[in-house]
């Protein structure tokens, strides 16, 4: 039938519900890093570094990634340590 079935355990890591295990969110870093590949190669050959300004979406991508990690930590690890909460 030309239909593809994605097992639930695979689908789980492709949605925001996966929290810090969201593979889709992690995959966003690939094109971000690819934008500076030539600069990175040059830095390895000649020294130097790559400024944050070379990564136009860096702050946005990091914020989205951090949100998933912090949201999970807040609910699962931090809130339970507060007496009476």
C-alpha cells in the first residue's frame, strides 16, 4: 500500500513531548553548524575562532533546546525537592 508505519517508540522522540530527548530539536543544530563549516575548517588550519554573529539563529536554537531541558528538570527534579509543593 506504499504506507510507512512509524513505531510509537520512534515517534515519541520526534515531538516536543519527548522533552530533552526530542531528536527533531537536536537535528536543528546540523544546518546551524553547516553554515559555518568553511570557517571551522579554516580555524583548524590557521587558528582563530568563529564569532556568535556567524550563527544567525544560535540564540533561538539554544533557547528552544534549553527550554526542553529546564522544563523537564523543573518538574521532575527541582519542584519535588521543595517541601510542601
